[in-house]
């Protein structure tokens, strides 16, 4: 399993963007994340880390991380 440090280092808003992109678009979401002018490479690496997770772990873990990021923002 790849380290999730790339994801955890992001600010809450960026973690939300990455989590939603991976949950909705899977690997195709990486292209969307990479197109960000300012943080594209960083967001893509975080998305790759999430996609490297086993499928049965990926969805519940991303859901939890998404909820925590939303709580941090609100």
C-alpha cells in the first residue's frame, strides 16, 4: 500500500477535491486534478496514493477522510 502522506499533507479543501475526484472518476479523476494550475502535481500524487489502496479499503477510508475534511472546513 502506498503511503498516504501526499494526501494528508494537503489542506482540507484540497483533500476534499482529491477525495471527490477519486470517488467519482477513479483514475480519470487524476487528469482533472493534474489540470489545476497551482497544485496540479501535488493533487495528482495525492490521488494516486488513494487509488493505490485496495478497493475494499479505498471507499470506506476515503469516505471517512472526506467527512473529516468537511468537518475541518466547517
